[in-house]
C-alpha cells in the first residue's frame, strides 16, 4: 500500500475546512457488518451489470474503492485488481479487506491517489474494466474526472460508473444540506443527519407499516448491492463535494470519446444512475 503524503495532507485540509466528507470513517464502521452474505450479493450485482460470470484474465481498476467491497469482489472473480482512493481512511478499509481475504497477494494493489491527478493516472496504464461507483461526483471536478477516467479504459474495455441523478431544484437543496452537515462540528452533525434521515426514510417506513410489513424495505436494503442502509444514509447526507448529471449528458459525453453505452440502470429520485460503456477501437 502506497500513501502520498501531499495527497493525504490536501485531503485533511479539505476535511478541516468542511469542504469534504470523511467517507472512510463511514466505511470503517460498515466493515464491522460485512459478512459472506453481503459479499455474495455485491458479487452478483457486479456480474449482472457487466454480463459476466468470471473475470479471470482481466484487469480491474477500482477508482474510489471506499470500503473495498467491490475490489474484493473483483479479485474473488479472478481479476487482477488495482484499487485507489483519495480518502486515506478508505485506503485503510480496502487494505483491511485485502488483509482479511488476500494477504500478501501480488494481484491486488491498494494505493492512495486522486482521479484528478493526471500524472498519477498516467502511471497506471489501461485496464479491461474501470469501475467507479458513486465516486466521481465527489471529486469537486466531476466532468474532468470523467475525462480522466475514460483514458484508463483499454480498447474493447468496460467503463462502469454510477453518478447521482440530476433532480434540478431537489439536487440544489441537497447540496445546501450536505454543505451544512460538513460545516458543523462532529458533535452537532446529528442536527442535519436526523432530519434528513426522517425525510429519506420516514415515508418509506410509514408505507411499510400501512401494508403490514414494518421495516421490510429497511431489512431488504442490502439485497441490491450488499450495502448498509444506515451507512448509505450517512454517506448520502455527508457526501460532499456534490455534483449531479442527467443520463443524456453523460451518454453524449462518452459517445463523443469513442464509447458505446451497453447498459443503463436509471433512478427517478436522489440515487445514482448506473452506466456500463465499452470503449471501441
């Protein structure tokens, strides 16, 4: 594992100034809940989106590896994996999963790096699969990160990204909420977190109670990607910087750069739209 001191210090300053959420702190807590069931769900979700059963012989780049869950999944499917994240706590989470499941494995590299650092990215080469789920929207320069990420995909390789849906006015309101959350001292963040939680989950829980199945949606949440409902709430409320885009804009952006859209999974609310592109020769 490699940690760039300059990048680490830059991240720390942004957190101190309330300009960046500590994603790694959230994912550290998530790892305490990670089990084989969640890993299996995440593995199936990756298979389904890429349309594959195995990744043997493939190279997999995880940009913004977060908890490290999908790096782990890719490695278990047989890929050679390269993981990096801007947040040093996320780097530590990914390194911890490597330690648990693939100790001393030369086919999985974990580093700290930035999707906006072109010198660093140029040193990586290209990959059969470039994966970045819900990350590039938090770089502070989303469209530049799209440009940079595209250069890392090999000919006939896949680009799998997930980006927040543009809800117009609602997205602008959430940006204010996120900025307020990150600007508060740690002990006062609940003043933003709990009202946001009530707004996000209150109607869903009331609906479940009305239909005679209390907390059903909450309990079933992990079945989509193996993630935690509560940790995703914290991630959503705190996730800053925060940018959004409509599917048409992202499709056109990558089409102009030689990519074809293979799969699109859309949402109609505040979540992420998922895209799988292939880079044509």
